[in-house]
């Protein structure tokens, strides 16, 4: 892969996915694209740029997304957010809706990867609402740019080692034993809807969202992309709703219409 090939691919990745690749990522990109180039019967990255990226099909764009995304995640990552979700955010929502016959709760996991985070969110909802769950209309939407990651997430099978970081209550809520590992329980799998989505593209929801987890994905974007995405997520939130980003992620100054209430947690202004 020449520097000019890398620059062409880097520009395409930024325009298509909003991901900013530094020059230091050239060896990693070369390694990850090797199998893509070979599977297409091409000789090198130059042919890939000329023959594929010059007029890319939807499949080619998806193939590239799968190749460049890391999908690194694990259960109980940045656990403080799940504890805050159960102990405060969902309790406040539950209290505000105690007289509503069929209250709504809509959660979006915007970077679902292989499913650890959205399944944990679904379990947190069940734990927080308890016996009152049957009165609620709840749902977790889980999206990711990688079709490969979503395919693994839908299966919902994990090793014992992967599940080990979870507290016992979450393990009991989420899993049943399965062939030497664990599998997400059918009732909890139904709580999560997986969809492929490029966060750079417009998104719309039938109802306003109550909580959005968009953690450890902003680090891949440049400042204008982060600002645009944050504003669009804020527009999709109901007043008083919450946006959760990674603990190590910086959005710069607090975006308009939001206020920080905890590390990595912002609330949309206008709620009760």
C-alpha cells in the first residue's frame, strides 16, 4: 500500500463513516484490507482504490466498514454508567411515570458491536423496573456500522470468561447455560432490536428517546463530526432524556441544550 493509496482510502473512510485515520494507522489499514483485496482477486491496494472505491457498491462500503472497525468491547465496561442507569436514571423515569397506564421507555445503543452493551442495557431495565416491567412498553435499539459484529450479537452466545465480569444478578437475568458457555435468554433477546446504521447518515425515530448510549465511538471522529452527531442525538432525545458517552471521551464544551450531570452523562434541558 503506497501513501497515495492510503490517503485515498483514508479520505473515503472519513467521508463515508466520519472516522479519522491518522497516518500512523497505515500499517493497520494495510493488514486489515489484505483479505479484502485478495478476496476480490485484486493485486494490490492501488487496484482496490481504482476498481472498487472509484464507484463503490453498497456491499463494498459495508465490506470496508467491517474491515476497519475494531468492535472491541466487553461486559461491564465502564460499570459506573450501568450503576447510575439502574440506581438513578431509570428510577427517576419510573417515578415520573407511576400514574401512566402504559409508559414508554426507549433506549438506543448507538455502537452495539457484538452485543455486550445492549444486552446489559436490556438486563438493567428488567432489574430496575422489577415486577412493574409488564406495565411498561420498553425496547432497546442496538445499531452498529459492522454487519459482521451485528451477526455475532444476534446469536447472543458468549464464553464463561466473557460473562465473568458481570455481577451475579445480571448474569442470572441475562443468561442460560449453553454448550460450555452462556446464551442470552430468549425473553431478553426479544427486548433488543439490532439494526445496521452508519452514524454519519440521518436517523429518525418514531418516538423520542429516553436514553442514548453512544460510548467509545466518538474517539474515532474529528471535532466537526462529533459536534454534528451530538447535536443530532440531542434532537432525538425527549426533554430530560440522557446521552451517555465514554468516560475517556471529550466533547469539548458542553453541547447546546445539554448539561453534564455525571462523568460521561449529559441530560437534555427542558425536562421536569
